[in-house]
C-alpha cells in the first residue's frame, strides 16, 4: 500500500461521515439511509473512491449513505445484489469488469448491464501505464515495439488476472501493434508487479497508482499511457494516441449504478447528489491522491460510454479468444 493510499484511508477514518445528514422530508426520496455497495474488499481503490463519494452524497441527500462491501466474481456478486434491490436506496459502485467486460466472459450473467443494473453517472477513471523492467534494455515505446517484433513470443507480460482489464488492455495493445507477447496471469496487480520488478515477466500494463512507486524508484520504466490524455501523475510520459495507436485506450473506471426497477426520478436524485459531490475540491483532491480522475456528466453520457465499453472489450475478447480460468 502506498503512502498516498494510507493517507486516503486515514483521512476517511477521520472524515465527518454524518455531516449534513439531517432527516429528509417525509414521503420524499430518500426516506431513510441509503446503502452504497462496493463490490470489492475494504481498503482497495474501489472502496476508497466509494467512501469519498458516500460522504459527499450524504451531505447532498441529507441522509446517511452507508458503504457495504460485497466482493466476489470480479465485482459481479455485489452488483447482482444491487440489480435485485427494490429501489434506489441501494446503489453500487460498478466497475469496468462488472459493467462491461464480464458479460462477454461469463456463461450466464445474473443481471443485464444497462437494464437490470441502470447506469447513473461515471464516478472516476484510473489511467493505466505501459511499463517494462528497468533491465529490459529499452527506453522508449518505439524501442519496445522493435524488440518485440524482432522476438515474437519470446517475452512475457503480467496481468492482474485473466479477463481483467489489465489482461484485455495488453491484448488490445498486441493486436494494434502487431506484436506477440506471452500472457502470465496473476491473482492481482501486486504479485504481477513483484514479478515484473524481478524480471520474471518483462512488461505490464497496469493502473498507474500500482506502478507509480516503482516508476519513481527506477525499478520499472514507464513508456506510454493507454489513455487519450497524459496522466497528471506522469506528465512526461506520452499517450498511446500521441504515439500513433489511438485505439489502445484502456482507462479503468468505476460508475454509480442503481436497480433497473428503481424509479427514474429517484435515480435522477442520486445522480444530482453524486454529480455535486464529484465537483467538490475535497473529493477531486482525494481522488487525485490515489490516481483517480473524477467523472461526472449526465446519465445518458454514462450509458453511452458503457455501451461503447461493452462493444470494445467484447471485440478484444473474441479476437484474443479469452476464456475464464
């Protein structure tokens, strides 16, 4: 865990979660405290983003928003709980996996993203960075491509797990650059990073917060950001778009979702509360400290973005013949 993440968790522990949570008007929405389901374990990035969002929404909704962790199946377990809830008093932090990727990998999804699970607003994006082991002998993206093309199938990359965004992002990179690199899946980004540093695998495309300490220490070399814009934490590293590969865009993301059966007016209420929270300097700074770029926008914009993500990753999964282990 990085110092910035420790600081974020410590700040949350001391944060006034009940500030501005006076009772709502009788008969209105929300009529009682709300639950924000985070479908990953406590202490991780999704949990940190969710707790800051809950704090801001509590003040804006004038009801407490309580975070509940329900992890499992790459976020699907928790979001299935949200999808089956009766109204918008239960909502969830939907990940890219649960909202866009898993429906192309699971034999049977327990809910239909975008229908049983209604998108509300994009909460945060986390950019990813392509890195190589410092001893790999390349200093630029162009040198990496040349070395990979000269040695097809010789080198390997680590991911945080089969079917996750770090796996699919690198498969997208391989397809777009015409390179052949062996996939080595791990149970999370931390063990993948450890083997990257030890040169067991030579490259990886992972979330910036995971790799930042090792980039700064010189253990790994950052070559490109797989996003449309440069990363605030790594402003000197070019984007894949700048380097001529605009399709290699693999921002990780989390969005707010509600039960598809919930009332539209109630979903609009939580959208407005979340939107206001996402505009606060306190939340923007807190997200930035752990590598997050705040989202926002309308429900329609988030729904459109989600549909594009579903189609993009379905294409990658089919082309690379990705199967869940």
